[in-house]
């Protein structure tokens, strides 16, 4: 098998391929152009979205050319794949803003140079499509019977599938067809829930351009999917108790991003090293053969450095050591400023947990305290009527407020 494909397979980026032997031979013959698509359903990608883009970077390393397709057009409909209900429809201005935000995030990760790594927006060819012409030219190539065999549609038929969503597969296939003509696109990669959409694009190119014939090898097209990543504890990859783990640090702080990886199940550490870092496999094996907590800390550091940069990873590591190890720099911990005058009078502990956003409601704070999960500056708090005042601050005049073993915040008093 081609070396790039072997690497993807060894690291866990391989579920299904339309023709692995032929794709391997094509990649041995020279660099191919491939693409990954994502729809701008929000202003930020979360870490689960990034699996194909890590594979993107591996393929770039082997000399191949990649296009990140941001679905400013398809985002107006929404992909039904993997969804139990229809996505919320966004207005066009919001979609366009999301496109720019996601493009900036991907540029930071992939480094768009206009040659080896490029960005594209399918709004460019979908926005002004003539519907009748599209149905005649593209819709005639699709079998409804075949479409209904794909898992994405089968699952939704039980709960209700809108006609607008049913069109999505045609549009994604059309993307592959357009990119093939514009960039000589050979390969589409993505999560395994995209198998039906990807193979539809492969079939469309073959139907329209005759890529199945030996005399027309330049129109070959392939699809490769990756396993859908689930945590060993059954949680969806990229999800935490607080929700999705976003790349945007205003939605998920760098500290919380770091802590997510530091607290993944033991059984996932090796798998996540392979998928979400660029360390050599041999080095990963050595790390995972040692102390599991040290391995988790290294995993958290490496993924944070890849996504947010080494400087931010250093701060997050120092903050974690200060919060949970009694060493390191407290200034790197998540920090909230509260008024000193309030603490001179005394602040109820439930209000403190609510004001620091460690608890979403005061009822949540009461339950936390009653269950023994609250502490301020290392002192357990069990009385919901307890009051925290300036006299309870540490030698720096601050508080470290913890909720359970994993959530904490540094409180700085502001005059």
C-alpha cells in the first residue's frame, strides 16, 4: 500500500475506501489533489470536526495537495448525516460570517498557501444554480432507491426527512464534480457518516466524465472515510460535561481545552495520540508504556500546542499544575475578577459558585455543596449558608474555588 495511506491506516484514519488498491497505485504515481468539506453551522469548529484535517496535514506531508471546502452553499440546507432531526436554518449573513471565522481557524491549522493547501467555498457555484437545469443535468444521475439505502437517510426516514435535506447528497456530489474539474480533484476524505455522500460524488464523476474507462484515467475519483471517533466511556468525541470542545478560545478556554485531554479515559490515550498529534508512532508507544497520568498530561500538552500554539500550551500546563498539583503559576489558571467590597461584607458560598460560573444555577451550587464537592482555598465547604470573606483569602489575597476534582477557577478581588 502507498506510504501515505499506510500512515493514515496505522494512525486510525481508515474505515472504508472506494478502491484502496487503485487509489494506492494512483498515489504511487504522483501527488494527488484531495479535499475535506465542512459546513459552517456555527462560528467555530469543535475538536470532533478536526479529525479529517489532521489527516489533511499528514497527506500534505507526503507531498499531496489539499483543499478545505467550507460549505457556504450547502450550509444553507444542512447535512442530515448523523442527525436525528433537521438542523436549525441559519440566515445567509450568519452563514457567511461563520465561513470567514472557520476559514481563519483552518488557515491557522493548515496554513493556506494557495499552492499546496487551499480554501474554497461551494457558495461560488451553488448560489446561482438554475434548479431546472440542475435537475436535468445532475438529478438524472441519481437513483432514489439507491439513496434510500444509505444509513443517513434510513435513520431519518423513521423520524422524518425533509425534501430540502434529501437534496443534500446531490449537492455534495456536485461539489466533488466541480472540484474535480477546477482542481483535478482525485480524492474526497471525511468521516464514515459521509460514506454515502462521498460515493455519490465518485459515481457522479464517473457518469459525467467516464472515469471508469481505461482510456480516461485522468477522471478517476476515489473516496476514503475514517472511523467515527467515540470515547471509551461512550461519550461522543469532542463533548464534555460543559458541551462541545471548541477551537475558539472564547467558547472553550485554553485551560478547559487542556483539561479535556488531561481527563480522557485511560483506554483512549494511545488512540488520541495517534489521531490528534503528529508525534512518531514509536515515540507514542514509549509514552503510553509509561505512567498513564504522565501520558495524559503529555497528550493534553501536545494537542493544545497543535491547536493553540506552544505558548498557550505552556500556560495551560502551568495553570493545571498550580490548580491540581500545588505548583506552577496561578496566573495561568482560569481567572474571574469579583468586587473586593462584596467580600468585605461576605459572599454566600452558593452565590460565589454561581458568580464564578462553576455552577449554572444556585440550585446546582447547593447540590454540589451538600454532596461534598465544594472547596475554597483547599478547605471543604459543606454548609450552603457559609459565607466567604476577605479574611478567607490566601496570602496573595485570592481564592481558588473548586467544584469537584476537575473544575476550578481563581478569584481575584478587584477594587
